[in-house]
C-alpha cells in the first residue's frame, strides 16, 4: 500500500491527475482518498485519448490509436498544487506511461525530451506565457453567443475597478498555487484582460500555463462570469494572444544577450532565433493550432503576422526586447495562442531553435519598421513573407518539416497531424459564430 504522501493536506478528498491532449483540452482523472486504503499515484486512461479532436469525443482513425490500449497517467508530485477554487481537490500533472517508460505520445514527455536535448549542448530555456483572455456575460440561462461584459479600453482604471473582486481572487489563487503574478492590466478589447506570470524553467512554465487557464475559468465561474482564451471571439475586436517569452541560459547565467555582439544578442541566441523563424510556418500548426487562431493573426494587430524579427518591434513575429540600458534579456514569440498545448508549443519552439544552433543558421537583419506598411516588393527585397493564414496551410508546412516531425517522433507526429487534419476538415467552412459556439468554453 502507498502511504499518503506528506505533501497532501488532511482535508484532501480528491487527487486530480491532469493531462493536456493533442486538441489542447485540459483533462484529469481524480482519485478519491480513503484513509487507510490503497492510494495509487497513477490512473489508467485509454491510449486513444491522444487521437481525440476538439469537436467530438471519438478517436480519429488515422491517428494510429484506437479504443484498444491502456496507458498509465503517473502523478508528478513535484507539481502538486492546492486549488482554492475547488476545496478538497488537489492537483498534479501526469506523465503518460507505457511499458514503464514515458509514452511516445505524451506531450509533457515531448517537452521534457526537448529540454534534455538542449541541456546536452549546455543550454536551458526559461519561459513564460503572456495570456490574454476575455471576461464575458454568463449565458447559463440559454445557449447563445458570447456577450461583452463591459466596454472599457486598454489599461482603463475603470475596468480595474469593475473587475476588482475577480482579479483579486484570481491573483490570490494563482499565488497560492506557487506561481508568481507579475503584471495585470485590462487589454485593448472590451472586457479583455492580461495577467502575466513570472518566467520559470520551461517545464514549470508549461505546467503553470495549464494551471493558469484552469484557474481563470474556475474563478470567473465562481463570480458568475464566463471567460475565454479563444484567439478570436469578435471579428472587430482584439484577439487573445498568448505570446511566449523566452530566454537562453547557461549555468544560471542569462545568455540571451551580449552587449558586445551584433544586435546585442549572443551568437547562440541569434542562431536560435534564426531556427525559430525558419520553422515558424510549420510550428504554427502547433503554436496556433485551431482554425480560429488564424482569424487573430493579421497585420496591424500586434499579433506578428510576418515571418521576421525586430528589436522592440511589436509587429514582427519575434520581438527581441531591450531593457532600459539596451541589454537584451529575453524575446517574445507572437505567433502563439492559448488554444495550443503548452508542452507541444514550447517543445516545438525549442526543436526549431536547436536546428538553428546545430546548423549555425544566419539571422537576417532585424526589421525596424511596421511590415504592414511595406509594399510587397519591399517585403520581397527583405525576404519577408506573411505567415500562414489558415490552419490547413500550417499543417501542410508541418507535414513537410522533417526536423520538427523527427523531434515529435513518429507516433506523436502521426497522432497530432491526424487530429489537426480532422479539425481543419470540420472547421474550415464554418463561420466565426459557429466556430465560437463550439470552441468558446473549450479554451
Ligand atoms: N492582442 C494581441 C495579440 O493578439 C497582443 C497585444 C499585445 O500584448 O501586444 O497578439
Ligand atoms: Mg497583451
């Protein structure tokens, strides 16, 4: 019999073991704790779970998975969190285990593998996810489209006052889970919020992203409001981005910048950025993985619609951020939203960056103007292209990107592509409102 691990509080009733699937749904199975009885730290789930798309609960045949086959979801106790919003429940992240090893289709296992690969060349990534989300009216009385909660502009103090109770409880709950809130402000859309969490090791930051999404939705629900991270809810209002902020480290030293080097970037970081830029059209099938994602990524919306980088340029897909003294400590990848599985997104970004390092890829000059104001011929002269403008296009790039497919591995890439292709087929002719109806509460 397993003793009850000492980290668990006495009043605990359920241990939730979480996973996030290829469709980016956060799921858990919860184990009921009986004093004095066997208490397993794992639970069985069907292997077919990694072949399920966002729109229905069935396995896509081409995923290579089927209703036959079982894997174990094993608790990673280092991720233990108490949940203020669900008294009696605690949560841990799970690894998918098969035959005693992390299963080839486990997203968290994929990120872990990428982190280990990077570590082999003596580098580490630290990261954080810059979440934006909308607060909306609750529609529990009848099924209808999303309704704006309030009409306030960017950084409005009035919005801060209206939403004070919700934000306060949200921040308390996040801090109590061991994450650290850094900043909060009302974003440009009406009722849109941005709350940022301090960067951490890549795996921890991806775990935090799962907990953050869950916490926002749960606390909003407790306040009688609805929340959504869906990338584009209203066609004429700001989208919800989830930019990934990232820095490169070597033995506890930030190696992103180098004041004595070109553009203030270390040679390794230049190559890492060149790798991400090269693979961006393909990894967008992972970082912006829903049909809805592409309604957000448009020129002049701060969402990074062009395959280029710039220093403090908020219209480039990669923004290198300079500090007050000109030093560079981190960069931001804008072609990401919270409909992406954070383990897959971060893992794919690391794989792309590592390709840049391995092949010493050259970084083009930074773009220091708004690409949305440039003529097609000026863009062509600078070799700058628009990024994919639909999921089908991004899937095509991913299918043809051997580096990223190899990094994902045969089983995970097959299952992932099958799920995404099925989703694209299902969603590609739907209108925004039809799409929103299906996806609003999923993300
Ligand atoms: N809402 C913008 C997006 O969709 C980002 C705004 C910003 O934080 O710069 O990416
Ligand atoms: Mg923002």
